[in-house]
């Protein structure tokens, strides 16, 4: 007998005649009971039992699979006392218009209790194009802040002490150059790199899988990321150089199990490439973070996050030989599901976001962004973003969720769902390995087909009304009028950005710019770490587009294969 469990691995109650008789009586009543006729599955389409009992979970594996918070394999959380020690970081995504516009929003959020900054960039910046690029026309400042040079980054963080605030930046293909600008701002503020805290998304693999904001092919893109991880390990030790992002995989239509498996597989690919570079896993792994979606299926999301910690701990320890417990702990940010929000009856999105936020917290997230009610219509207004922030604050300080760690741990249903998602993730790992790894699977279109099939299945369920979205395919309001205020980005933002960029180019040293561009080209053809060269180029006001374009010569541009 151990932990109240018999030596045959079953609880004494579960194997007792009393339990079996009670279970049979219940099953007889259930068979004769009323039914709504609804389709009782998870959001991911997995059938659910009417009731979960001890037979559905694994209490006999308590120490191995569940355990205690702060103990390997961290199913119940990476900290022994959970949110009693520190409430999660409230990090609202912000970025629109000019750098000055976003700087004002940053200061507004900090003044209203936000505890970390999170930066959204516009589409030209995400694709490595300057504001004056012909392909940027009509998109400058629209879906995020426009950044073309160090000058823009200086304005973005004007009056914000980088040594005192944690900053997240959602940027991928041009992440190295944007980070170089950030480091130059820190230099100008006199802040040592050792004091900088924050995270770069910098997850190029999920771009090929889901978001499609890639520039170079996978192999040279991976080289840049490993350069950044190596640089940060040595020079910016508190910075997370990559945030492995399942969020966009889920937004593209994946199931919870696909998000879990594909995200972790991407993260493990970064680990493997860093080890191949010659880096010690315990030197860099503690600074790799992750980013998950919290969707509307409350219990499935909680179970997904619990399973993620367990899988990560075991793989880091057993497959990659990490010895430092910090290398085993999965640290992650969570964002509520943008794809769950509706343009119809947008106030309903406040409710959806609150439930998704609570699932993220009960799943043990370290950092959280709550979406604003108007995000399907435009970038968030100040009122909408304040409501989203207040949602987190009410959750933290009024609902009692911070009082105990992993309060759903031991739930027959939650433990069964955790086990299911873990098993499905490992099955996907086997498929990816059989294809030759993550990059080979990307090039074969494996991830893209899996996500497309899942998205199609869910849409069919909605069309057949096997699943409901309130206000969309049920409880619809005819002739609805949207009355909430919408943030508008004026055309003057683009005009001003182009004008200022033209002035910058006219006043900088063109000889210094040419020299830096030559250095980047030479380093790319060789094996020199690119980060110090990007920093020197940033200091001489080489623009983002200029740095991106010069690398297209040695690296080429990626063309995705068509997937049916």
C-alpha cells in the first residue's frame, strides 16, 4: 500500500465490491436518463464520458505523474506556492500607429496597473520592410507600431526605464534586428545588458507552420535564432531569446493536442540545434520560454497546460540530458483566444475572455494577456483594453484563484484529460520523427495539412450546429448595430513615418551604413555570430529593411510548397 493505493496499482475503493455495485447502478440510471441531444465533445472534437471516476485517472502514479507543485515533473506548477508567492505578470499586448502613439499607450497601461510591456508591430515591420517600401503602403501603423530604424525604437521607449520594466516583443523573422535596436536604446539609457528583462517571440518555425510571416528558408533562419540564443546566454542573461509559440498554431485552427505537440516539437528543435552548435543545454535552456493559447474549452485548456509541463520536464531531463532543474521547468505566457472572439455582439467577448483567462490561471501560467472585446473590429480602444486589464485584476484579487496551487489537481476529469493530451502529443512526436524532424515535416506540409483538417472539421460542426457560438449560429440578433467605440488609425501616421525616415537617411553617414551592410553580408556567408554586427549596424542607423534585404543574397527567400 502506497499513497492510499494498493500494490496492484488500483485504489482499494476502486476494486471494492461496493464501488463496482454503485457504478453499475449509476450506469443503469444514466442509460435511462434524459439527453439534450447535443454533441458532447471537447472543442477539439474528442468524445467525453458522462462521468469520470477513479478508473479514468492514474492515482497509482501520483508521484510520477501528478506530484507536488515545484517538484518534477511539474504537472501542478513550477513554483511550490503558486500565485501566493507572485501573481502572474499582467502583460497587455499594445502597439499601433507611430512609436509616439504606442509610447503613450505603454504609459497608460503602466499607470493602470500593468506589470509588463508587450509590443505589437505592424505588418511591414513583421515582414522586414521599411515604412517607405512600396509594399508597405496602406499598412504602416495599422496592426501594430511601425519600426523602421533605431530612431523609431528610441521614440517607442522614450521615458520608459528599460532596466525597471520587463518587455515582450512579438516579432519573428526580423527579431534579431529589432532586438539590436532595443539593445542600442538600453545603451543610450546607460542600462547594462545584464539588467534587461523580457522576451522575444523569435519563433520562426511556427511561422512556416501557421502564421506565414517568414522571409528566409528554415535553415538560415534557424542559424539566426541560434546566434541570438548564444549571444543572449553570454551577454543578456535575464532575457528570453525565444518564446516558442503555440498561440498562432491554435489561431490557425489546430486542436489542443496539435497546439501542444507542435509547439513543444518546435521548442525541442531549437534545443537540438543549440546543442549541435556546441552549447551546453543547461547554459541556455532556462531562458527558453513558451507561449500558449487559452481557448474557450475550459477544462481541456487547463489539462493542456498541465500536460505541457510534464512532457517538457521529462524530455529535457531524459532526452537532452539537462541536469539543472531550471532547464526542466516550462515557463510560459498565455493569451486568451483571439479566434474565439466575434464581431457579432462584441460585449460577449468580455465574458469569453474572462473564462479563458481563468483557465490559463488554473493551468498555472506565469504571464497573461487578456484580449479586448473589440479586437475583431479594430485595434483595441483605451476603454476596451482597460476592461481587459481589469478582467485580470478581478481574477487575481477577487475570485480566490490565487489562494491554493492547482486546485483542480486530482480531479478525475482533469487528470484523465491531462493524460489524454500527453498521449496524443507523444503520438505526434513519433510522426514528426518519422518524417525526419520538424524542418523536414514543415517542408513536407505535414503540420499545415493537420491544422487545415482540424479547422475544416470544426467549421463543419458549426455549419451543422453541432457546436454553438453565441450570437453567430445561435441566439443571433437581427439587424444588430455595433455601438462600441472603434480605434481608427489615420493616414497621417504613414505620411509622417515616411517623411521622418527620409530625413533620417539624408542625415546619417552613408559611408558608415555601407560599411555595416558589407559586414552583415560577409558574416552571413561565414560563421560569425550575427548579433554584434546587427548592433553595430543599428547604432549607425541602418534601417530594418536594409539589414533584411542584404541577407536575402546569402540566405535566399522562402517559397512555401502548396498543400492540399
